[in-house]
């Protein structure tokens, strides 16, 4: 009986200590919601079991809540430490738009390298105007890579120039050759383009369709001086007897006047070319223009002129001297005319004074 009384006394003393330990480990007010497993452990302990596991019994809420708070705090700090760079959202939108247009990743990286500014909307606006003209992504990328100054043009200027090119008939894919050969068509002054177009229409009397074909197939004419372009046409029309349709079909205006005159005069002095009469007839059949200008010099001498390289080189030197002397002979004549006019004016003034 004495031993049984001591066990009961020890059990009553153990229970308050155990509950006090649990109360310290849990939050206030959570003692009533103690899980059954904890009660089981307390009962086991009261029956004489060990208490080594009770030191690890803690509230589940108390264990997990600090970890959640720690992760949230860490995320907030990282978000504050890595702010969004200016223009990042705009740059992502431009990249997405370029992908939708059909540009590859290589093209996009190259375009962004050409335009490192954070204001990438300018890049997208310029490219959009070129795409609307009927160009594919590849020629647009090549043109901008060749002439990155196009990206600096005001978008309003780009829209006006695009509308002007459409009026000339250079839209719907025809602008590809022009843009690759002469990208300054977007940067040159409007009056310079108007002067070239005016010479082709008014001085050379090409039709609107022929002017469109010339600009499409021979865009280099935009770089020429209007006076020299008119002289080239007159030489072909009056001196060689070439018709308008043949000039357009053979891309005659893209060749330099020096090359044209050298080969034409060389054939003429060899007796292999003759200027047509008013009816367009000749006593000998003239070679085709493509056999005169489109071929290399070696092929021209072998097949068209049937002459040697040495003979042609000697001719070019003599012909250059003739051209130089001819240009000098016209200068004194013009000066003498001006001097005679001055003398006549002086004589008239003396007569008036008398």
C-alpha cells in the first residue's frame, strides 16, 4: 500500500509539470486544442513511460509560421534590390512585335545592337513603315544594317516619304532593290528626288510606268546629277538611236556615260555600229545593247568588237585626250562670247553718253 501511494503521489506531481511544459511551448489559448497524440504521450508518461520525447513536442503553427514570414521577407527584400530597368517593358513589347512580323532571333539581336537606346518604340515604328511598303524582314534588316541612320529619321518624315514612294509606284515589294542599292532615298531631300523624276518625265519624256521601272531597276539614277542624266539620255536617243522602250528594257541609264561612249565610239570607228537615220534604218545591223554594255570587257572585245585588248586600251587613251581637248575648245568660245557682249555693251554706253 505504501508503494502504491507513492506512485499515485508521483503521478499527481508529474501531470502539472508536464502540462506546464506544454503551455510554455505553445501559444496562449491553444492548450484546449492539444492534439490526441500529445494527450496519448502525456498518458503514457503518467503510466510510468519516459519523457524524452516530450521535449520535442511543439505547436505546428509555432514551427511553420516563422519560416513563412522569413520567406516572405526575403522575397520582399529581393524585389526591392532588383528594380525593373527603365524601358525594360517597352523593350520586351518591341521584341514580341518583331517576332510577330517574322524577324528571327539573329535579326532582332542585330537590330537592338544598331539601336541601343532604351526608347525602342522608334525602332519599331521605322521597321513597321518599311514592312507596310511590302518589304520582307530580311531586306529590311540588310537595309538598316547597311544604313543605320534610317533609324534616326523622324517617324513623320518616314510616313511622308513612304507615301511619296507609293505614288511613284514603288510599293508592294518593288522597293527592295531600291532600298538595298540606294537607301538614301529616305534621307535625301525631296527636291532632289523631284528633280530626277522631273528630268525623266519632262526632259526625257518617259511615261509614268517607264519612270517606275527605271527607279525600280536602276535606282542609281537617284544619285546622278539631273543635267548629266539628261545628257546621257540625249546621247543614247540622238547619237545612238536608242528608243525609250529599249532604254528601259536594257537598264541603259544605270551605266556610266564614259563606258557608254567608249564602247559605242569604238564600235563606230571599227565600222560595226551605225547611227540610224530618221526612219530608224541602218546599212549594217547594229549589235544589241546587251552585247555592248551588259557583258564584260573581255567578252565585248571577243564577241562584239572582234578586237584585241591592246587596241582598245590605245583607243581609250586617245579618246580621253579627244574629250579633254573638246571640252577645252568650248571654254574659250564661251568666254569670247561673253567678252564680245561686254564690248558691245561698252560701245552702247558710249553712244548714249554722246
